[in-house]
C-alpha cells in the first residue's frame, strides 16, 4: 500500500514538472525576442505621380508594425524616378516621392525618429549603354532599428 502511494505521488510530481517544462518551452517560443534589425522596403509609384498607393501604405504599415518593440534609430528615404521626361522635373518628382513616403510612414504611428530624405531623380535610371533600368518609380526606405 505504501508503495502505491509513493508511486502515485512520484507520478503526480513528474506529470506536473513535465507540464511546467512544456509550458516554459512554449513561453520561450511565444515570447521570442524581437529582432531589431534594419528593414528595407520599396514603395512603388504610378508614372509621374508622388501619391503613395494603397499597396504602398500597406507595406509601410507592415514595416511600422514589424518595428514595434524596437527603438527606431533613424529612417532613410531615397526618392527615385525613371528617365522619361526632363532631368529637373524627375529630380523634383523624386523629392516629392520621398516626402510623400515620409508623411505616410509617420501616419502609421511609427515612433519619432530622425528622417533623412534624399532624391536621386533619374540618376542611374539608364545603364552605360543607354538601356532603361526598370522599376525606378519608387522610394527606397530603410528603417534603422535597435534594441531598447
């Protein structure tokens, strides 16, 4: 009789400790540390437009959401344009694109950060042979993230 009680107690202790171990392992998985590494996203625009599209806003919202739990050390935004049109107009368009992306990213609730805006216009939009480089109607965004 004493053996059965001892065995029952030992079985209970083992099962409780197994649950605690499983729960502890689950908590480590569920509470995985936030990875605060730099994120780069590209926001594409319609021709001759500096308006952030619905898809672009969704990409920015996701980037802002993914940065939660991190300190935003800074944000770099580079506006680009293709080579269609005049160089001066393309430079101005790329500046407006960088500004529009900055405003849209700020509207997502991204924590306050230093923004560095740059515009390349159509520089680099063609190869040395004169071939057009595709997908230049965009802004490149780099979120510099760090742990708190």
